């Protein structure tokens, strides 16, 4: 205890002797340590370690309100909270020059709660792993039962819903597949796979407009995803919504310039509306960048031979 008071006293004396300019080169780290319920935890050791390439470390403890304050040299730090009976935590934060920098809460978990959470996690992940192994082995009936056991314990396991949907899809049980893939969309609204799977189910059901609606919602969530944008373009293309298809493919061109197939599709759309000049340019581009084994290369060459004379004969 005496040693602590001596350290504080030394800091105080140094602060008094420093000029205003020297003091401005200091920073103050201030924050709290809380438990898993957001309640303050006192008596926690907070270590503040410099991350700027050389060793510099400070240590302090939280008060009864879970708060701590430490004067440091400004820069990037890793703050670590440790206390007996708790699972520690850390975060990285930069302490600014001059004044007080408020650090986000460090959240530690009681060991009892941490052990309970680990057991609960294992209770879900263990059966899920077993269900996935059954799926890989082709034992789909047993896998389905295993996935349903997982979901009975925790309905929020998106992987179980997705794999269950895939099993239904393999049996052509489209309504059941739609339900499971729809659950994945709810649980993981940014999942490319979920939107793609659900859209394909509706397409197989013959409900193309609903398939488009699903994929359009996915694109709204992930506007810079070229694969989702391409799939939406294909749905528009198949539904003969040509202007929307062209717009989707042109967007893909900016997001993924290496996608050669969009040029073939845009050439087809250009021919449908009588734009020979664009059709020729797109076909030439497609043939220039597409792989030699691309399925549409022979068709593209044939089309180009047909439309080039038409282009040259135009006034």
C-alpha cells in the first residue's frame, strides 16, 4: 500500500514541475469494467500496454464503481482486465494527447457463467457437427432428425435451418425447403447463400416474380455483391424484363469486370432491341476475355459473323 502512495506522489510532483507544454504530451485513460450483466466490478486489475513498437506498461485497479483512471503517454494501447473468479477481457484503444480519453467498457465474465456458456455452446455444436457428418455420409433421414434435435434446443442455429432446407430441396419438397431457407434469411439477413437458395426454390416452384423479389431484397442488403447482382440479372433476363436485366448486368460490369458472361448476355439484349453496334462490341469483348472452353463461345462467334455484315451495311 505504501508503494502505491509513493507512486502517486511521484506522479503528482512530476506534474507540478512540468511546464504546460510538457503536460500537454500526456493523456488520461478513463473507463469502466463491467460483468456479463453490465454491472460494475471493483478491484479489477487493468493493465495498459503500449502497442507502438517498444515496451511501456501501466497498471491500475478499478474502484467500487468499476471505474479506473490512468495517466499515460499518448498512443495505441491494449487494455486488459483481470480478476480472480472471472474470465478476463481486453480491447485495443488509442489514448489521445491532452485531456481524458474515454475507453469503451471492458466486459469480463464470471467463471461460473463462462463455463455454463461453454457447456451450452457445446450442447448445440456437438449435435450440429454430428448432423453435418450424417449429411456428408448421405444419411439424409438420420441427418434430418439430428438437425431437428439441434433446432429443438436452439431455433436460432442458421446452419441447421440451411442444411435442413437443402435436404428438403434434394427431395423436391419445395414448400418445406422454402420455410427453412426463409428462416435463414430472417436469422442472417446478410447471407448471400440464403437469398440465393430461397430464390432458387421459388424459381423451381414456377413463381418467378417471387424469386425476383427475394433476390432483389438480397441485393438491397448487399448492393456491392456482384454474384447476387448477376443472379438477379439472370432472373430478370429469364422473365423477359429486359431493361432491368441490362441494368443489373451493367452494374455487375463495374463490380466484377472479369465476368465475361455479362458481355454475351448484354449482346443478346442489344440484338433484341436492334442495337447492332453494341451487340458487336459486346460479342467482341466476350470473345476477347472469355475462356476458350466457355460454353457460349461458338454461339458468340456465329452471332458475330451474322451481325457484322449488318453493321457494315448500315448507312
